[in-house]
C-alpha cells in the first residue's frame, strides 16, 4: 500500500500539484491545516493551538496525554497510513517515514526568481515584498524540521524525487507522480500463488521443531508456506540492508506470519525486538511468536515428540 509525502517550497506549485494528484489517485490529503483543525483539538486547548500555530518549538511540549504534540502527530500519521494510503503534505513526513518501504518522498521546488514572480502575481506584491515573504516562509519550513527532528529540510537524501517547476508544469508533475505511484503499487503486489507442482517441492527445515509444527498445521488442514518472505529491518547510511528477518511460517488463510522460538528464554527477547521492529516498518503485517511452552503444549496435545535441540 503506497503512500506519498510531498514537501514544497512556497511558490513552487507544490500545493496545486498535491491537489491534482490527490484527485487523480483518489487519495485524501493530510495537511497542516487538517492537523491543526481536526487532530490537535483532541488534546490541545485554545491557547495551546495558538502556540502550535506560531511556534515550532511548542510541538515538543508535553500534551495532556503525557506525550509531546509532535509525538501525537507522528502516532496519528503512522496509524492513518497503516489503514489506508494518503498524500501527506508537509508535517515532516519525509523524516517520520524516511525508511518506510511503502513511502514515496517528493520535494517540489523552483528557483527564487520564478517563485518570486509567482508570489508577485498571486498576491499582487512588489518584488521586494514577495522576496521577503519567500524568505520568511522558507525559514519557517526549515525551522520546523530542524527543531522537531534535527534535520536539514533541504537535504536531498530525505527525498526520492525532486521536481523543479521552472521547467515542469503542475500537470506534468502530477502525471509523473501518478505513474510512479501506480508502478510502485503494482510492483509491491504479493507474488502469485505457486503452482501445484511448485507447492509439492520438498521443504528443507532448519530445525526439527519447524517440521513438527508443520505437521500440526497439516493435521488441521491449515495451508502454510515455509519462510516465504524476508523483511529488511535495518539499513546503513548508504541504504544497504544490515539486518533482515524471515518468519518461519505464513498462513495465507489468516494472513499471518508465525515465528517459532523454542530456544533458551533469555534469547527470546531478541526475536521479540525483531518482530516489534518489523511491525513498525511494515504496518498491517500480522505476525505472532509461538514460544516454547506454547509449542510443546501443542506437541503434547497432538501426540508429537518434543524436539531435543534448542532453536
């Protein structure tokens, strides 16, 4: 499920592109106005709303829910895109979802001269006033990201794609992003079900307990796949995968991954941390850990012999 974050310079046509793209993709737009008017009133009083509208630093203040307003917004955004795709307009989303595999991070920009001319035309301003207006809004954008996330808004590494509207129209940018989103959506679709012949290929288990668990699933006539997918969960600064996780089983009927752990319990926390990280990076992925006691209860119930090795 692909979602898009759009960051833009004032006068770059970023808002117009966002509106056109949202209409074409039939996606909702989550903007600062929506957050201020609909989300934050859930936890902020009138004075706090005023301060949030004026001061980026106030987002780091604790709310009535004992979390900062910035944390509250981040949690709301994560929960939202876990349920449905959307376009997030600003809000530091390019930082919040910097490693999210389903995100497309876009920056819309234009040269100062072009932006100044657009502001002059839109607001009927003199050139010096328009230039000052752009200077203030650019500073405000940068200050929010720097204050909340300690990041440089202009860092190109935060974005997958930068579009310069000196040379591209709003319609051209919209069509380009539409095609990118559709192609990404197609590429992220689950692989087709294996053919009957492929499904009969022998499975080479890494541990006897996995074979015993597969027998339990077969007894219940529950369809399963063994280690069908590997999830990257950590990357280095250059984007190379440094840690990945392959759950032991996938149960298509229940859309659930199963990870067995029959090892010494002091090591179980390692798998628990991997599972928690996987859930955070891949929202909507269902995965359960079957611990040693649970597993051997199942084995005993179905008369299967307990494994003697630790996994």
